[in-house]
């Protein structure tokens, strides 16, 4: 138990989640750092004075253990765990990859939200921030499994905001465009560094994990009556999904 404001960040073992955990700790939050890789969350929690939680958001049992660790009261939930797997066109889609994307980006987000909602309401001014994507706003070739899942993130966010309209909790979504994190593209292309690097080729300044964390931190620290429904942010070089300024 802690008397400080508390936050749960899922997917805190790398990229945007780790940067968000650091940013919220710098704002005075006690942060529960949740992800599957124990060494990563343990190291981060030690660095920022938080609590590590080994958690697979796709497992109800694991999410129940997260909720038990957090206890009766929680101020902020950042549902960041997610990702893209593969990039085949629909005609050659891998059913298992599609299931995994829906599991982590939609069902995982729902399970963590459902489990932590009582504690968020008990705070009297809770905030739920879902990490969506510009992939939840458009379509692109080879991306249907991920875009479908991230459209799901967006729609679940909107639905939840309607359902909780008379409750003391804000429901928000951030939708980043191109963010250069160490692992996102590498995970998508199963460790193929060349394919991962090609995503960012020639782009002088993609967003960084810290840019997104800074925006998340701003959103959740607005006064309790101010709901930033959705915030879309992209690097200046990315005017739209298909219009990226590259100098090759
Ligand atoms: N990078 C981009 O261009 C970009 C753009 C828009 C939106 N996003 C979204 O931003 C979020 C973070 O992405 P990122 O770029 O920071 O990528 P990342 O470094 O690959 O981070 C993904 C995080 O999710 C965690 N995770 C994956 N499956 C999980 C599970 N079943 N249970 C718990 N945690 C799980 C991973 O940790 P473990 O493997 O340790 O569990 C990792 O910490 C994702 O939702 C992604 O869709 C990324």
C-alpha cells in the first residue's frame, strides 16, 4: 500500500510502456510495471521505485493476480501492452497471428480494465488511457490483422466511455503514428532486423517512446473533469500513413 497516487502500466518492459512508467514516476506516481518479462519489469521498478508485476494480459488468472497486487485503489491505468505480428495480405493471412493480435490488443485490454475498474472508481477520479494507433484509423496493405485489432482498441475505448459516463473515471485513447522503439517492428517481423529497419528508413525523426510517454503523462494529469477523448500524434515527417518524408 502507498499513499502516493498510483498507476498501472501494462507492457512496461520496453518501448512506450517503459518510457511511460518512467514519466509517471517522475510526476510522483507509484507505478506498477506489468509485463511478461520478469527481469525487465524488476529492473525498471527498481530504477523508478515502483512495483514489478509479471503479468500476461491475455491470461485471466495472471490479470487477477495483478489486480490483487494493486489492491483497492488505483488512480491511473495505461493499457499499453500490444503489438503487431506479421504483415501478410488477407489472402495469405495467418489465423494464429490474427488471433494473437486480437488477444493482446483487445481482449487483454478488456481483461485488465475489467479487473482494475473497481479500484479506479474507488479513487474517486480514475483515468484509463488506452494505447491505440493510427492503424486504428486507416487501412494499409498487409496490415489488416493489426489495423482490425487497433480499430478494436478504439471502439472498446468509445464504448467504455459511454458506459461509464456517470462514473468518476475518464476514458481516453492515444493514437500514435510512427514511433521508433527498439522492439515493435522487430517483433512484427519475427526478429528480421533488415525488415524492421526498413520501416524507419530515411525518416530523420520518427517519434520516440519518450515523445509518446510525455503526451500520455499530460493526458492523465489533466484535472479530473477534463477528458482527452483521443489524441493522434505523428512525427512531422508522416503527414499521413502513406505519406512519409524519407531521404534515402
Ligand atoms: N511503435 C509504434 O510505431 C507504435 C505506433 C502506434 C501504437 N503502438 C502501440 O504502442 C504499444 C507499445 O508499443 P511499443 O512500440 O512500445 O512496442 P514494444 O516495445 O514491442 O512493446 C510492447 C510491450 O507489450 C508487452 N506485451 C506484449 N504482449 C503482452 C502480454 N500478452 N501481456 C503483457 N504484456 C505484453 C511487451 O512486454 P513482454 O514481451 O515483456 O510481455 C512489451 O513491453 C503497443 O500497444 C503498440 O501497438 C506502437
